[in-house]
C-alpha cells in the first residue's frame, strides 16, 4: 500500500463528502455511507501503519477533524442516519471516537 497515495485518496473522499453536503444537498443515507467509507479507510490505514509514525499521527488528526465535522453536520442539519451511524461507530471504537460538547 502506498501510504501517501492512500492519504491523498482519504482527503479526496473528505472533500467529496463536504461538496456533496454543501453543493449537492446529498441525502442523509448517502452522507452516512460516505462517512462510513471514510472512517473505514482511515482506520484500516492506521492499523496497517501501526506505531506512532508521523503519517499515523496525521491520519489520527484527520479522523478527529472529520469526526468533529460529522458531529457539526448532524447537530445543524436533520441527519438521523448520519447521527445513528456515528453513535454506532463510537460504540464500536470508543478509543477512536471523539465528541466535542
């Protein structure tokens, strides 16, 4: 796995998610599916890398930023599917989920 290529792909997916949200007004189920794919790819890449490398730390920061963005989305928009997905993700990965009050 080319780590830099994967990191670039993750960033592209996040940008696509944001564009779908802002420009396209994507349906809640579409946002949920895209968020799930992004979280899975980030977690998979971190697991493959392991350790505390710089890239791992950057990916963890990216995941935290994306989680906070997802929280903002479901708080400020009617997105029950996205909210349900996030809480299930948080329940399965408590050490990886961040909640900002």
